[in-house]
C-alpha cells in the first residue's frame, strides 16, 4: 500500500507542478517578477530572458507617443499572459525601471486599454538607449482618452522589475 500511495503522490505532485514549471533563463535576465506569484524559477522570483518573454503571446501596437518622433510599431507581451504564466491573482503592477523610477499600473489597463510591454520597436529589439529593453506602451492613436497624464505617467520605459499585488476588490 505504501509504494502505491508514494506513486500516486509522485504522479500528482509532478503533474501539478511540471505543467506550470518556469524554466531558468539561458540568456541575460531582462525582467524579474515578484509578489503575488505561484510559479517561480529563482527562490521567490520569476526571472525572464528575452527568449522567454518572446515565448509569451505577442501583440502589436502601432502608434505615436510623446517620447519618439513619428509613428512606430511596437511588439510585446501583455501582463494578462504574464500573470497567467505565473499563476498570479495580481490586480496591480508596481513596475520599476533601471533608473529606479516606479509607477503603479492596474491590470485593467491591459484588459480595457490594450496596453503591452513592448520589447521590439519597428521589428528591432529595443535597446536601453532607445527606451528598452522593455517599455510599457498604450495604443494612444486608437483612443483620445489615453492621451492624458495618467497614461503617460504609466508608460514607463527601461522596465526591469514588476511586483504583482493582489488587491481585494
């Protein structure tokens, strides 16, 4: 009886975690996520290299913004898919840039406004010099109400950390 129960425990234990396991980055870490997450790959954190970020579903926004000249096409991932991947119930993202600038972004900005974390601009990876490697971007040209200080303030660039907070609604 004991070997059977051990086998059952191993089967269900491995199956319940292996499908949600997060591999470790093979390249340079571009993003570290902490807070209200169940899936990690380094202690209580989830770290991602660019290949891991690009493995998330990708979205495209073509828009003007106040920080660059002209219209650009941005490609990247949604926080919605990131939270699913990390098994998070987070509703608020505390996003921090390389220079320690921090802003809070409600998850609803991704659901209602179509915001993304862009990793590419005009088909090329975004460098630190060009507001990368990760930039929060909204489809500013699609809705006039997005052209406001609220959304401009949330459009953080050079993102390297996100802390997910689960707020009671």
